[in-house]
C-alpha cells in the first residue's frame, strides 16, 4: 500500500526523446492506467518505475521517498508481464515462493503465504504443475499471485491481458478487478487497450510520443477528451469543422445546417473549432436531421450505422441491433443529436 | 513420413552407423584380420585388459578431456554470459576470434601453438596440451551456451529482480538452471572434441606421453590389433551411457522444455 509519484521524468534513447517531462501520481490503493499506442513511451515509463532504466532527469517517489536510484530488487514493486515471465524450471508453487525465499522467510510462513496467494487466484489445484502445463489465463493468474504474495507497495501490470484470447481476457480482467478490490494494492496498468483501461482503472493517463495528453478520471477521458487526439484515440468519433457564431446572445456551432448551443473555453465568437460527437450520441429517429443510410454493420448486440448527410458529410451512429434492423441501406431517415453531446475542441 | 523421406533418413542412418556396427561386430570376431566367417570370441577384450599401453592411454585421454571440458565449460560459460550482454564491436570481434579457432585447421593451430610455447619457454607439456585443447574447444562451448542465453526471455531476469533477487542471485537461480542443459551439453561436446583431438595433442604433449588417439596411431603404424575394436566398442558404450545419464539428470527433463 503506497502512493506513487512520478515527477518530471524525461528519458532519451540516443537522440530520440522517449519521455518528455512526464508526471503522474497514484494515491494509495488506487488503480490507474497508462494508456498509449505502441511507441508512446508507456513501457519505458513502466521500466523506469520498476528500476530497470534510469531516467535522464526527474524522480520516482513511493510514499514520498525518492527511489530513483534504488535497484529494482529493493523497490518493493511487483510486476506482471505481458508474456507471464514465469520461471519455466520451477513449479507454480515454487514460482510464487521465489520472492518469499529471496526474503528469507521461514518455511512455515512461506507455505502459508503461498497457499493464500494460490487461493486468491484460484490456482490451488495447479500448485505442483510447471508453467508450460498451464493455459495462458492460468499462467497470468499465477504471475499475479507471484507478484502479490510479497504484498508489494505497488503493482505494475505490463499489458497483462494482451497475450490472451478474447474470452479469457474478459474473465481475467474481471479477476484482476476482484483481486485489486480484495488486496487494495496501488496498481498501475500499462496498456494500449482502451476498454481494458476504462474497465479496470479509476483514472487514466493518456500518453503519446512521450507526452501526457490527458490525465483524468476514466469516464472523463471518454466523455470530455482534452483534445482531438485523445478523442480519436479513446473510442470512435464523428468530427465536424465549424465556426462559432453569436446568435441571440449565445454561442452556437452548426452541423448540417443545424445550430447547436455550446459552451466552454473554445466557445468564442469567430473561433474555428472541431466538433466531436460520439456515435452512440447519434440516435436514429423519425424527425431531425435528414440522412441516407450508407452501410449497416451488425456487431452482435449493437450495430454501426454509417450515414450520409445532405451536404455529403458522413456520420456514424451506434445503435442497438433491433433499431438497425428496422432500417436498410439506401433508406432515408432522420437522426437526432443532443446539444449536450457536442464536444467542442481546438483545431490541431 | 513419405516413402522418399524414409529412404533418405534410413540411408543417412546407415552411412552414420554402419562403420560403428562393423567395429562392434569385429570386436567380437575371432579373426585377426577382420575376415569372415564370424566366430564369436571375447579374446580381443581380454587382450585389451592385458594391454597396459591402451589402458594407460585411455585413462590419460579421459583425464585430459575431463580437465579440458571442465575448464572450457567454466571459462566458456562466463565468456558467453559476457558476450550476450555486449552489443558493441568488441563483441563482434570476439566472435571473429572464436570462429577463427574453428575455421583454422588444427594442424596449423597446433604448429603455431607449439612455436609460441617454445618461444615463451614452456615447450611441450601437460600444461601446454591443456591450454591448447581448451583454446580449441572453447568456441564450441561459447556458441552453444550463447545460443541458449540469447533464447532466454529477458523478462525472467527482470521478474527475478522485481521479486527481490540481486543480479547475482537471479543469475544463479534463473539463468544458470535454465542454461544448464546447454552447459552440460557443451561440456560433453568439449569432452568429445578434446578426446578426439589427435593433432593438437600430437604437437603439444610431451614426447612419449601418448593419449588414446596417439597410442592408436602408433599401434596402427606397426600393425593393427582388433583389440582396438574392443576398445572402440567400450568407448562407444561409455559415450552412450553418458548421454543417457545426462538425459536422466535433467538435460531432457520436461522442466527445461519451453
């Protein structure tokens, strides 16, 4: 249990700047996610926090104590790797006991703690198996147990679900959430999967090209993206260019010749802005903005409906499958967009 | 397996093993000149037991090869560990030097080493022979162990560090056990290469001190005795036993299969 602070960390590899003045902070017991595409610098930051890399500048603090120069084995940080990194020559039991043995705990203590850890991840029946006798999901659960058995002050999860197939990924995601609730360990998840980050983390740090683009509560990252890049990276968007106009004393923007009331720092008369509307905020209706259905893609419970506006602009709508079944490609219909769902962002 | 594959595999097997089978059969054949009809006899084995020269030479060969394998495996493993951590030109240069010892004919290496040892005043001797043989088998050890170390997941070491193991401890508890099959394998390879190495031993051992290859050579010059077939059969049996033992000891254990 601990508080993690990363202060103004920069890191370069040769001439390439990987991290640029990155600062993040995780309160005690919180689960945060570091979300970024590959090459964004997120794994480098994880390795710096873990102690495998030294930052060029900046500090890493745990509970206010500077650990920037502490070797990894003395940092009290547990790590779960993408490819599990279980020791193939040791049984699951021995894998979990490894860290306890390094700390020279008594045999009785080791036995008790390993048993508890195995129970936490429901792997008791596989204790005496070797890692390669386990499925991917079981391996990752063993890796989580191995990291948590030491009760580390911080748990780092490096794309822990990426190597698993979709169904197992969902199960293990729920399992991670449950384990976090039970242990209250401060955790940092590094991932490129927005869904994983949104479901697991209470707060998300979006990182791109070594820069923190936005750091906010998970629902705000999706609901109020800081800029166009974050909006496009987290979830799907409809984007329209518009100019803010003054009408009846209020600032409005227009999509397909319809005016929408907007507010916020970008809502200044004459300001050219980008409007972002999430597909699920575009509802198919019997009146409103006229559109023509261009394509329908069913995805099980939901369907993506691609529409064309009168001015030729394209619009995407996400609706429940039964709604999409009532319309067909080529049909003319209407959509409704609520003013409150139009996000107004600066042009980049 | 298709029919063609079966033919290829069995002919390769035949080419590899036929001479060995002939030697084994001849070691039990009474005829002095290796002629048929076959008549079973253990007389060459009793000759072998009475032939002090062959027995002494065998034990010399075993001890020399054992010592050389031990030294080469230790030095070679350390070298391989260093090599995988080095990405600069130094690493490439060291690869080149090691490869050269494999590529340059042992004949030339042997003469060159003898000249050097004479120059620095050691001359022929057990020490020279050990140094020379270690130098020749070292690349085998380094390349075998290096291949395994390269294949190890770096995350394993990092996982070990994050679990509280120091650099040295993660090396001893993770790297060494995982590389053990290849370390043992390379030791066996070093042993066999040294055991066989007539050329280097011919140049570097003191005159009159004969290991098995030198002893067989000198005996074949004066007349071939089928006792050598018997010896070959014993050596073959020993090799097979060692391989089986290694398999049992863990090299082939499922713990090491990823």
